[in-house]
C-alpha cells in the first residue's frame, strides 16, 4: 500500500494535508516540510517497555522519599533544581562544540559511583568515546558505552543492561526502521523522543538527551520536542571564550531562572562557583562608561558590569547596538535620559555591552545602564567602589526591586563600599556593615550623586 504524504511544521510540529509557505499555527515561513505518513505496523515506540496501564486513585500512588539524586556537578544540580529527578527526561541543547557531550560524559564519573550508566552515541565511535573519557579521566566499570543510531537496538540495549541513567548523544541521530523518513526529520525526532519518554516514565529511568540547535538558536527539529521533555537546558557561550553558561528554559521540577557557570579547559569543564568575581575580573579603573549592577539569576545574586559608549554620530540616523541587553529597553532608557536628565543623546551613536556573555533581562539593571550611558556621554568616570541597583520608569523615577537584601550582601561581600538604590524601599531593610547606601528618587538625583554635574 502506497504511503500517504503529510506535511509538518518544523517549528511547532503541527500537521497539515498540503504544503503552505507560511505555517497557519505559528506563523513561521518556509518551515513546512514533506514527510511520509507512518506505516502501519509495529514501530519502536509501540514496542516500548511496559504494557497497558490502568488508572488508579491518586491516594493509592506511592512516591519514594528521595526522588532526586546528585549528579556530582554542583552547577548542573543548581540548574536542575537541586539534582536530577528519577524517571525524568532532560534535554540539553547548544551549539556544536559548546561542550554538551563533555558535560554529559563528566557527570558519568560521579554517577557511576552509585548507579549504572549507559552512554549511547550516534556521532562518535566507541574508540573515540574511550579517548575522550580518558582525557576527562572518566574510568568506571559501571559506565557502558555503545555507538548506535537504530532506536530499536538502543531500546534493546536498555532492556539487556538495565541502567539507572541513560545518556543519548544526540536525539537527531536516532531513527526508527518503522518510519520511512530519514534520521533527524520531524517524524523521527518526535517518535524517538516519545519512545524515550515512555521508557523514562515506565522504568523510572533518568534519561539525558543531547540536542543540536539551529541557526536561530532553538533546538533543531519540531518545537513540540521541548514540550514533551521534563527539562530543557541550554548551554550558551562564545566558543572563542572559555566561559560557558548553562540555563534552564523549562523545568517541571524546579525554577527556570537558575544558571550554572563553567570554564572550559583542557581537562574538561570546571565549575565556577563564584561567577561574580569572574564577570568583574579585568575591569578597567577610572574609565568612563562603565557601571556595575547586581541581578538575580534564580536564587543567586550575580554581579555584572555594564559598559556603554556614546559618541557623536556622523549619520542622519544614529546607530544603536546592544549586546546582552534588550535593544528596545536600551532605546527607552536613552529616551528617558534625554527627556528627564537633559542629555542630548539622540544625536549620538550608542553601544551597550554586558561583559562575560550574560543577558540581563530584569529591570534592576536599568539604573546601571543609565549611569553608564551618562558617564560615557559626559566623559566622566564613576567611582570603582560604586554599584547601582534599580528600575527606571518613563518619568525618570527610580523604583525598588525584589531581593534587595541579598543583592546588598553580595555587593558588600565583593568589597564594594557604596551602592546607589531607589529612595523608596522597605523600612526594615537590613544594611550590611561597611556598606554606604546612596538614595535617589529619580535619575536626575542619581546622576548628581555619582557624577560631577
């Protein structure tokens, strides 16, 4: 019987009977691809471990006291919400060469101390895995490796070895013989993910899956892939720099705003337990256009340096560039700076940069960005012992932010003596000893307090 042709959107995973240039569901252009419909018969997903389950009352369900376990890497455990959860499916995405496979192989060293790990690689041979494990000093009799891309063979290996943790590198290389589409296609990726999800839930097996990203930075394949898994981690960073940031985009068992910081070295990924000191290392002294702020990444306060460069423009339309800072918010802050502080920045080119590869997406960095822009425009350096924390409104007023006590403690711990904050704050705010607070109601008062105007 001739197979039917269906069309899928690679962005959202919706199915259509005919091709279209624009997906009606998500609005993406040129994202609909042709895929043969699944042949009737038994596929790997239909033969997954476990039989037909019956519904039970929630009061009859039992949960183990310790459903989490430590991976041995503190930064990874922080991002996962305190450790990996048994029976969960975790997707780790990132650009090629960023360190995804290195991170997964490194956790095997500690996991093998109390559990059995099966590492499935569809991109490297077993000999290559051995060489990389030797370089990372990962040696254990409890670590089993296999180079396989056939989904049915992978599931059969799981049945035979019965591991506690399964690592698949990568999901785009797996294929099911019951499907006519090639490996990496929408149908194959969805089918492989569904099979691994049923495996994780049915056998209480923790599964880590590595996924590649496309040129837009999203996980390659259907968008529904991210909805199927329990946790989505993105490994970010510039390959020309040694630092990497692990961020949770989705986590059913913890917060999604935690980050983990690593440094890539010859011996593998090294945890950076104090990212604030790393991000502030090499900061110039007495240089105009730089200011430090403190942002919250989950439950962790992190110090970040904001640099700005404002120069007269030779074009009729000045240039605006921001790296690590929202472009629209930077444009808004420049408009507030001109309207409320009287600085004619509309005729200047403006460049805003966050040091260390961080992306600041919370309003508490507004005040530091405004001070950095004003400092560069006036060519006046601010004191190196000053930190600015606060949100800026359209009328130029300064608004308080949450977790201010934790931020101030981090500021004092790193040796800063002064902190500029909004005047309106909690009355019971505990101020660390040795830290001087400078209060301001609006950006005009703030600039007069730190700059000579």
